C-alpha cells in the first residue's frame, strides 16, 4: 500500500450525515478550514436523486423489488420501512458490509454509505428532550448522570430549528418542550376523532401532529414540501432537512469546506508527546491505498457504531483497548428504542371524507407513564411515546380482499374504510452488557476488524411493551374504533434506527468517555457528537438532540481553540 500525507486542516469531520453536516456547517462558519471525510460515494443534491420522479411502472419490478436480490444482498436493510426498489441505492449492501451478532441476540444495523449518509433516508421526526429525560439516570440509578440539563441545550435547539425548519404544534407539554416551529401539518378527520376520544377518556394524555423536518413554507432558500411522501428518494425541492439540502451547502458557501468521498477512516492518529489526536488514517474505498489527514480538531460523526469501530481500532501504548478508553466504557451502553408493537383498528363512519396529497408525518401521543408523582403505578421504569396515524386504503387493497370481476372493480373505485394504527417507541435502559466490540478474527475487504454487536432487550423494556399494547387497545376503543387488534412484530434492537451509546457523556472520566461538551476526557481535541455520545435514550426521537449537541460542541471547541487550550 502507498502512503500519502495530506496538508493539515483546522478541523476534520468524519461522516457527512445529520451530525457530520452540522459539524461542517458550524466549524466553517466559525472560519475553520474543515475537511469532511465520507466513506461512501459522492451524491449531488437533486442530480443524483435518480428515482425521484419515477412512477411504479417505470421501475423494473413495478416498485415491488426483486425478492432474490433482497435475500442475497439486503437481508437486513430491506426490513427498513424506507427501503424499496426506488431507494435501495441509498442503503448498504449487507453482503459487502458484514457485521456479527450473537446467535440469540439479533441486531438490525441500518446503514447508508454516501455523501449525506442516513440524512437522506431518515424519518425526520424532531422533538426536544426535557429534564424528564436528562435527569432519568440520576433519578433511578441506571447508567450515569447526564452532565447537562435542558437549559444547557435550549438555545441550541432553537438554533437548529430556525435553520432546518420543524413543522409542529405548540402544546405546552412540560416534558415535550415547545420550540421555534413552523405551522403544523393538519390532522385528518379520523385522527381528529381519535384525538377527541382519547383526550376525553384520558385527560392526562394528549395527541398532537408529529413535529417533522418537512417545510410547510419556504425557508433558507429551500422550497415548501409538496406532500409527495417519497422523501427517501431524495427531494430536489430541499423540502426536508438533509445534509445535502442544508448544512453542507451552507458550509460550502463559506469557502472553507473540502469534501473527500470514498475514503474509509479506520483509525484516529494519536500523538503521545502532545497527548492529542493529530489526524486520521484513511483507506481508499476502491484501491485500499492509505493516506493521512491532519488537523487541530477531530470530530467523529461516523454514526454510533461507525464511531465506536474507529475508536476501538485506534489502539496505542496509552490506549490499548481503544482511543480515549481509560474508563473502559467505550463500546458499551448500547441503546435503541423498542418499537414495532401497538394496536390497529377501524374508525367507523367518515366515509364521505378523504384526503389529498401524502402528508409526510403522522400523529403522536407523548409519554404518559412515570411522568408525575401521582401517576398510576406500573411495573417498569421510564416510559414510551406512541406514533399513530389514520388513512383510507386505495385500490391496492385488492390483493388482500375477496372478490373478483366487475363487482370488485366497482368496489375499488371508492377508498376503503378508515384504518388507524398505533406504534410505540419505548425507552431502553443503558446497560453495560449491551455493547459493541471488534471481532478478533474476521475482517472486512479493507482489512478492518468487523464489528460485533451484543445487545438485547431487558425485562424492563418487555414490561413496557406489554403495557404499551394494552394501553393502545384501550385508547382506540375509547376513540370509538372497531375491530381493535394488538400487534407485535417482536422486533430486535436496531429496528428503530435510533442506536445510541458506545461513547457516553458523563461527569466523571472514570465512568464516561466524553464530558459535558462532547469532548473526550482523555484526548482534549477529540469530539464526538453523533449517537455514540448519548447517556440515555429517552423515548423521544434523538436526531434533533444530536444536532443541538453538535452545534454546542463546535461552539465550545472553537472557543477552546482560540484560547490555545487545544
């Protein structure tokens, strides 16, 4: 292999997804010459959204895909809701990117290796966390205490929302803080009926439209959402937030950004004399050639497991078990949200009403378990939120209904009855035994040890799932629904694509990897702001919190750099 030493930069950002894009934007806007390194291919906003305008009949398998191809190359990725014939090019080939799991503990690691990362295929739900979340570990003794509280992130949440555009309702719910929001999307008539029934029967519960990073009006040069609900194909309008539509263009406008794609970072370089990270080593994705890049600041934003893999592989005499791992917590405390369970039903009536367009969001019932001192006692800690929605099936329901001939065709001219569903997202407790490590024998085609994932649900998550299903049934029945049925796909970790942990923040260097500013306790110029940094999981989607943490960390890093502390 050949070695090439590149000229130094002020900052290196590893990864170009949601947090990598934010790190690039903030660093360059502070005047730092910044290199973004992406392991996947280059994707150009708009031009490379190759399936954006295709109709089902223009796809080889009419959008249904090739089952044999999926089984061979995408057995994990094809289980994700956004995966399909029109989007598979934004997901990794599982056969080419292996990882290992325990026989009795499956994990579905969903990945997108391209410029923009998973910001092209994410679900876009944006909620602020509250002190119900940031104080949870201290309250019940699981994990370590967060070194920050809501007041520390509040201005950064606003900073993020004003730039990305979050459409949502202000409800004044203390544990789901309001923010700088665009006008919300509207509930349809069946959802409004659900809302009335649930809030009447359960006055302590609320139903609102999910806050989502899809613009309801133009913002920062991006156009309003067209309600096509094909976001995972890419959006030329820039109507949903992604690195390609928003943060990377902002960074490019500063003239301070350099992007390198098809470049796999396998380790962070450590300078023992200076006790600092000096740069990164990169392998060319096509040739395997090695090269090094150097900078004064290193931001790891390669995703929860991508970041863990790089750090675990960055060994030295001082850090024999991985860079910045004096605590022994690197790779540990993996979390995800237990989902894919709830209830479904039919909402009777309302057959004279329909919706037009495909709204890019649904509805949400915020956590109502273990919220206040007067709550009904339950047999689990923490809680869950419920994502819900209602729609009328179209003619495509023909494959599931009996009948044939003219009578069936006549029936299919009208939409079916209103169907409603609820799916919970349950908080996962941080547990040391849930962890990732490097396989001592197996390596990928670039010679990097593959990651092994050891993660399963605890009895606490399973108890919350039982309660979630029962409460979903009771709420749908209270809303006047019929044919109410529980459902449970018994999904393993990874299904929610909210993996967190592996390099947690904390107050004590002996029990955590990062401090209150996402700065490594052991290596002062190393910052981690992707999901790896999380100390607990909440039950609330984490992406907006990642973005706020990233902007805050950059602000701190630049201040420390200017003070010559790094």
